[in-house]
C-alpha cells in the first residue's frame, strides 16, 4: 500500500510540473498533506461556517418578557461605543445608556436597541423622555435595553439622505457593539430587536433593512423584530427597498399626527404585507405626534408583540391585531 501511495504522489509531482495548481513555495510535504485530507475526513477544517441556528423559543406560559418582574434596575450611563466625524469635521464620541434588571440571573436575555427622535437635530438625545420610559419598562420585564446617541445636524433637510445615513451608520455600530459585548451584559446576540420613535423610527426602519440583508447573505442572525413608533419614512427616503428580509414589525402611530403623517405608516404596512412580512399597524385614534398619554397601551402592545415572536415566531404571515393572541401554527414551524 505504501509503495502505491508513493508512486501516486510522484505522479502528482510530475503532473503539477506541467500545470501546477498550487502556488509557488508549496513543498512536497504540504502537497501530500493537502492530497490526503479527504482520506482523513478533514473536510470541516476548510468548509464554510454553518449558518447560525435560531435560539430556543421562550415558554409561552412564562410571565417573563411580558409582565413586570423586576422593581430595581441597573443603569449604566454614557458608555462610549464609537467615535465618528460629525458634519463639522470634528471627532465626536458617541455614547449609549444600558438598562438591565437588577439581581437577574439570566445570561442569554433578549435585548432592545431604542433609538431617540428629535428631527435629526440637536436638542434630544438618548435620554428623551419616552425612550427612557420604554427602556425602563422593558428592562423591568427582563430585557437588556440600550439607548444610543447618533450624529445629528443643525439643518438636516439640506442633505436628508446624508443625515439619515449618518444616523443609521451610528446605530448599526451600536448594534454591533451590543453583539460584541453580549457576554459582558448578559444578552443573546441572536435575539436583538430595534425600536425607535419619530426620527429614531425612520432610522430604525433603514437600519433593520440593511442589517437583515447583510445577515441573510452571511448566514448569521439579524434583527428579530422592529418597533416603529410614529416614525415611518416618507416614500423614497428609505435606504433601500422593503423585502422579505425585513423582520416582523409593529407600527404604532397616532391618526392625527401632523409631524409624520399617519398615511406614511399605512404605506409601510402595505409594503410589508405585499412582500409577506409579518406586521401590525396599531393606530391610536385621534392621537398626535409622540402621544405620551397613551404610553401604557403602547408598552402593552409592544410587550405582547415581542412575546408572541419569542414564543412562536410567525413564518412571514401577517400578525393578529395588537393585543390579540396569535393563532396556532398548524405546521408547527
């Protein structure tokens, strides 16, 4: 057997002198090693990495993630996640706040990235009132929540696409930072949802589209859900086109909003439905922009929406109206 292998190897060496498939410098020993890898069953060393598997579903009978379980929180403020050049060409440190349930023993918790609004102008930041409220409410339910700052401009309308691109780039960097620091803060990098209000909602819509397109191409987990609070983009301003890679989406919007018209949310919901993406449009009848008076109902709708996904993810079908239980999936998937 050894003589036959030696002759086979010598034949290979003579053949490669005519048309050598190996780069210069590959020695005879290395050639033989590469030749016998298949015989040794070592394909996995050179195979493409497998796609990430989905995390196990949350127990539908659990109160965690839909009811308040924690009275006290651990809040870490002003953690730098990125430095970027702003519109004036100056280096700007971007920071985020982290909200976690105090005394929690879970280490693989779903997480939420909450993006503030404010018209892409200075004046609001990661401590915008309703962003703090949402991050607090969901941390009390067992999530890890983070709220980042992003670059804004004095006159965002003069270059709206550039303004939006800056915001999306910064918030994607915050999302990547969350994944990289997942063990430090006890979160599951495969189960991160994104939420945002007004300008933050517009940012979130483009963010999840770009992020999930890339996730599908690379075989990794993307954003598992989107919560869009009165921030549906105007037609033609999104950084891409709605497609099936979009995550399940909840859109909350007051019907009397004069800052971001309710019709923009109807348009987005229609686009999502057309490509088969699970979505809910939760209209607040007669409510204006940033309807804080409806915060308890908004929190309940968001908690129910996320819990339904964590327990039984709908495979690309329209979700039931907010506040109702999702029907059982007869296929079991």
